[in-house]
C-alpha cells in the first residue's frame, strides 16, 4: 500500500563545502531521515525497514533525524525507537523533535525518553560534538515551541567554528540569519507531497489559488484546509538545497505520508558528504 500512497524510496545525495572544516573531517558522511509519522497509518513497516537498511548500506559517520517521529499520539515512539536502534553509524544518531513530537502535553518527555533508551541523542537547544570540537552539531527546540530561542544556543559558539544546525521547521532559517550556519537540516514540509513537474509543489500555489476557493469548500479540497495552509510560511523551501543569505539549508521530503498521498514527491533518505572548502 505504501507504494501506492508514497511511491518508492528515493536516495538523494548532496556534497557541501564547509569553510574551516579540518582535513581529518573531509569526506564526512551524514545520513538524514525526517518526518516518519510512525502511527500505523502514515508509514509502512516495509518502507521504514527499507529506509533503515538504505542508511546502513551507506556506512555513515553520523545519522541525523529531524523530527515528527509520531503524529497525534506519542505512544508509538516506543515501537519506533526499537527499530531506530538498528541505525548504524560511526559516531551515533542525533535527533531533534518536530511539532508532532511535543503535543499533547507530556509527549515531549515520552518521545525523548524512548529515543534516549534506544541510544539516540536528542538535542533540545543543545550543542554536541560527536565528530570532535572542530565541528558543532546544534539541535534546536521546535519552532512552534515556546522554548524556541536560538540566541542563547548559537551565542555559545565561536564564529570560527563550523556547525551543522538541526531544526525541524525550515521557517527557522530566517531567525538564524544573525549567526553562521554552514548547513541547516530540516524537514516538516513533506516536500509538499504533490508536485506538478515544471510548476513545483502544490502548496506554493496557496496564496494565488486559495482565495478563489469558497471557504465552505476548503476543508474538502486537498491541502486547502486551514491546518495544512499554515504548516509552513515559506513553501518556496519545500524540498532540496537553498542558499538563504550567507547560510545554507537542506529540506528533506520525509518518509511519512498524509492523505491523499504523494505524487512526484517520493519519500527520501538524504546522504550528505562534507568537504573542506578550498
């Protein structure tokens, strides 16, 4: 069934130049997974197993997870954590939470505890150095959380220190403009889920088309519901690699799928290679 709603898994590859990256970290390989929505409906066991196997086959130095592991109920995180425990990398798995992981009240602690027991390092407004002091990995609170406040976190870093920033919602990239961000890794958008070749993801048409759809009909038109409309402000960053000011952003399309499904927007595993900037 996931082949019908989601399409086959896609592996995207990306090479990013990092200024000041030490030579010993040249060629460092990351694998990013995002937006699993493991709830028995939006992600099949087969696709999850394939994504984990694909990750392990790439022999990454580091695995990063960028949020929305569950949907409306945090309890499935216990089963998901048992599966994510099989992710293999040289320096471990690091994660941030998404908006679905922190609601309802108490979900945040349930998700963090389950993932921590599985050996996954969850960062909530924290900095880690799994690859050594020459490369920081920053994990921010979700953008919709009242605890999202990048200044106290980012100000801890020397401007000469290269850093990766894990932040579920790509809208945060504007809030991060005052600081150096060599690469921000996000998810949240599902790539727009429906993409029209040559025209892009359907949600990018919201502002142009939504006003012509009567309010009474919007709940019945895919992606016109108010909750979908407000998922993210900057739909121009729905998927892929972007230069935003002096910082760089990559948005993963995710693995989980909401109805009515995906079209020309397959679920994604991202393989990222870091190289020293000349």
